[in-house]
C-alpha cells in the first residue's frame, strides 16, 4: 500500500537535520521536549517523582481515564526518541490516547537519557521505576498484580528489556508487553528494511546511527541483551507480547524477527505489520485514522490480557 497521504504531507514539512553536526539539545528543542504536552481530555492526571537507579529525582505522570476502577490494572509506558530525546511532555498526547483507549491507568516514566546518561542508565531507570510503582501501588491506586509495560521505538526496547531484567532479577511479575515499532537490535547493517526504508520516512538510517552512537557509543552493540534484546540467549519466561511494526519503518524487519524469536521461545506473541504507515505513527493518531485504529485495537488486546 502507498504511504498514508496525511503522513506524506507531514513528512514534506519536516526540516532536514545534519547528523554530523546536530547536538542532542538542538534535537530536543525541535522534538517538543520543552512543550507542555496536551491532547485528548483524561479524567485525572497526576505528576509525581520517583528515584532513578542512582537516586536522583525521576518524574512520572499518571493518567486515569474516566470510569477507571479503584484498583486499576496499570500500564507503565516508556517513551521513544532514540534514548536521546523525548520526555513525558513530548509523549503526553500518546499517553492520553492510550489511557482513554484502554480504560486503564497509564504511568509514563521520564527516565534519564543519553548521551549525558548512556546505556545502561535508561533501562536501569525504567526497571527502578517499575519496582517503585509496584511498591507504592496502594498510593497510586493500582493493582500491581495486573501490570503491563508498553513503549514506542526506543521505549519498546526499554519495555522488553525491563521484562528481561525483571525475569532475571526475580522482580515484579509483568503480565503483558505492548511494543510499537521497537528497536530490538543495535546493528543497522543486519536488517534489509534499514536500507529499504532508510530515507524519506521520518526515521532514517543516519538518524538511527546518530542515536546508536549517543546511546552506546557505537553503531553496533550486539553483545548485551539489555541493549539489543533480540540477542538474548534465552527469551523464555517473558510476558505475552504484542509486537507491532510498520510497513515503511527501517526497524520493521528486526521487529518481525523479535516476534518470531519470542514465539519460538514459547512466549505467547501477537505480531502485526501495519500497512501504509511509517515509524512513529502513534504520534499522529489524532490526525491519521489508520494509526488510531491500530492503537485502539492494541489497547483492547492489552485490556483483555490484564
């Protein structure tokens, strides 16, 4: 199918970036990291601080949609942005949509970012957040026994890495993982879709390599499964998963391969490659009907799983 026409027009309006000279701060300004967020109305939104893995303040934002039960299942969301950009404001609209579409409490985590805080700080912060949220479940009015993680792009990487960490460390029991167009292997030369969709579709190969250099210091990093989760020697015992990729995404092939690897390891896995959409399509769910349809369907599967 051809690329969605609304997204075609959005891509035409995007300014070019020179990834030889672009600084993380310049990208953050252009990415909306300093916006106030906003989007659909949600019944209740609350900002609270937790602690990072090294004891610094770490913001979370709790979204409680209308009609949510007193001890709601909870979805902990990790935002995308290549581990370098993004925060709870830049992804506020997505989290509002996820809360309203699922009818569940959603908690967004503002983990530390590279290059100031490179790997393994982001996944360690995300795991620390999950542990603290479970410990404070009564205060947050959630049912910690009905816990899921979710993320988009780098956030999907962090979500599934947290599942590996929690399994390996006997941490909180995670019931489900919802992974949108994730990065699962830090090796841009391994997957044909990095070339096929490497230019003209929001996320391009030069941007990907820039993210990798800032996050782990190199363009390939395949020896640590907490960075490249598809490289784990054992994927068994992880929570049931939704792995959703996009037709025009450089990360499409590694997403499909990760879904296959999970399934082969005995993990109940739903896989879908969405036609006509590129990477980051959740950003546009209020403008692109196909993106909203995917989000709503995924949220229904999530709610059913919890």
